[in-house]
């Protein structure tokens, strides 16, 4: 009897080892035929049961049945393992690598001035403004005349214009502010008008920490019926809260611009209580409305203008404007 039981144990051990060693589904199918098929050792043993004495047959028969069950389980378990591995390989092969085409190098980004410009535009567009742009080379009329700068008025000098050698002397210049776009917009569109005009402006200035001969402004212009100074203050305050956050507030301080009456400086208060001067604003002067072909009896409006570069400076805590112009990628790549 021990000889038969030994044979069963050997057949079982051998079958389990072969099933475990199969490394592909195909190999496993062959192993299955070999260890459980009609020619297999265990099936041979089952066939030979008839030749055994009845009392031996019972024990060996039981061992054969257990062995066949165990071999069947082992084959099934190995099949599940191989299927899972197969599936993993197939999924890996079919995986869509969405980063495949991403550049390996560090990606570039917008210049901090451009980023500030775009964020400002976004906030104003969110408040219902449209974006208008105008030329960087302007006529004296659009830059000064239409904006109510009197002939020979010192304010013209205060803007330190860069004149362009074109047409009559003193007729053409690099715009000193974005305000000429107000006049262009009024001439091109009937009110109501709600626009912001971002752009590059130019003044004769020696570069230092807070001045550059080229800088960026964003101008706002609203013309509608019954627009008041309260609307100006409210609009600017909503802008400040939308752009900087609810913990910021704003104030107006009396000032003077030829193209607005009354005029004001516009400051923003940071949560720590300190003030940041942002720019100028005021109610559009009736002479400017007339220059823009708009009847001051029917329409009124306000305008504001502030420097964009200063936003980037404040936002990033940089204290020298010139750094932003350095073109040094070691500096610019920090932002
Ligand atoms: N254009 C003015 C400047 O450059 C700013 C400003 C715009 C003031 C609109 C009032 C209204 O200083």
C-alpha cells in the first residue's frame, strides 16, 4: 500500500511543481494535459485502482481524489496569476502616455509684466469691460489736444514726451499715456462705453529703481447716462477687491489732470494698513467728451489709469524695476 501512496504523493508533488513553473498560459495548458490528462501519472494511478485489494483501494483512491483536486486547484490558481500578469502587461502596453510629448526642459512662462497685464484684463472683463487698444505712435492732438491740455501748457512738458521725427515738428510722438485711446474709443463708438485700454507708453526718463522710459498702463473709460463720482469710487473699489482680495480697500485723494474734473489719485490699502499709489482717475472733462464727439449734456463718465509694471513689482516683492528689464533668465525664471 505504501508504494501506491508514495506514487500518488510523487505524482501530486511533481504536478504541483510543474503547474507553478509554467510561465505562460500556453505552457500551463500543456502542463495541465501532462499532469491531469488521460496519459498523466495521476490518471494512470486512478486507472490502476481496480487492480488493488479493496481495503487498499479505498485509501489510495481517496489519496488520488485529493491529489487530483489539489492539482486542479493549483492549475486554476496559476492560470489566474498568469492572466493577471498578462492583463498588466497588456494595460501597460496600451497605456496612453499623455506626457510623452511634453518638453523635457523646464517650460518658459509669460514675463511678469505680461502676466499682470493679462490678469488685469481678465478682472476687468469679468466686471463687464471690453478691451480696446490704440497705436503707440500718436499725434499731438490725440495725446494732448483732445485731452484738454491747453496749448503751451506746462502739463505737456511734465509728461516728458519723446517726439518722433515725422510730419510737422511737434506733431507726432510716442504716446506718453494710454489716455489717447479714450478719445479714439469715443470717436469710434456710441455710448454707453465700458472699456479698458492696456498698452505700452513712453516718457523721457532716466532708468532708476522706480522709473523706466518705457512702461505699461491700463486705462479705464466709462461713459453712460448719469455716471457719478460715486460710480468711479465704487468701480475702483470692486476692482481692488476682485484683483487683490476682499481684505484690500481703496481711497481717492484730490489731484489734477487736464482731462478729468474733478481729478483724484487712487490708492490701495494693503491688509497691513500700508498704502500703494496706483494711479490717477476722475470724471471725464466735458471738453474731452466733446473732442470725442459726445454730448456732455446727455452723457457723463469717468476714467482711470494706472501703471501695470508696479503690480508685478508689488506682487513679487521686487524693489528695482530694472531687474524686470534685464532679460536675465536667472532672474526672470523665478516668477
Ligand atoms: N493718463 C494719466 C497718466 O498717465 C492717468 C489718468 C488716466 C488719470 C485717466 C486720470 C484718468 O498719468
